[in-house]
C-alpha cells in the first residue's frame, strides 16, 4: 500500500509505522481499518494486488490473444520492433510501463481502440518518391 499511503493525502498518517500496524479487518472481511478511523475496502485491496501482480511472458501472450493482436500489430501498438514483442513473450517479467498499458487497454476498450491500427493483408504500401517515379 506504499503508493496509497504516499500518494493519497488522507492516508499520509499511515506513514507512521505504529499507526499503520493497528490495522484490523472490518465487517467480516469487507475491508480493513486503522485505529484513526481510516479504512480501505477489500475490493480496493484486490484491485491494488492485481495491479501489482507481475505480468510475465505467458500473461502477455494471453493478453495478445484476448485482444486479438498479431505480433506485428502489437509491435505497432507499442512502437517497437516485432522482435521486442517476441522477446517479451518469453520474458520472466514485462517492464512496468508495459504491464500498466496492457491492463489499461484490457480494462478500457476505448483506450485500446484509440491506439490500435489493424494490419490488413494486401494493404498497399505507402508510396515513396521512388515508387511514384516508377508508376
């Protein structure tokens, strides 16, 4: 909960270890509460834990499948080479920024669609000055 304690002003008192350790569960596990009256719901704790869960290559591959992305489309989405995507599919842990981005796109379809550009088979290549002269 370090980010919560240091990032949200109401939780700043919990920076004091003696206060932080007064935590108890409330209402049959519906949340936690400290002796100063601050509380945090179990739903929020679960969401926080899920965000902190490490995303490995197998998770990334499953994310790609869920999103319906090819390696090339994933590379385009993140602005990297396809070889980077292939390496991350085998990684023990993805960079935190990638984990955050993957989760955000999975949770919010509009975030994903705002950046997604499909690879269409047979799409004509962009014309360059050289190809324009040849045509």
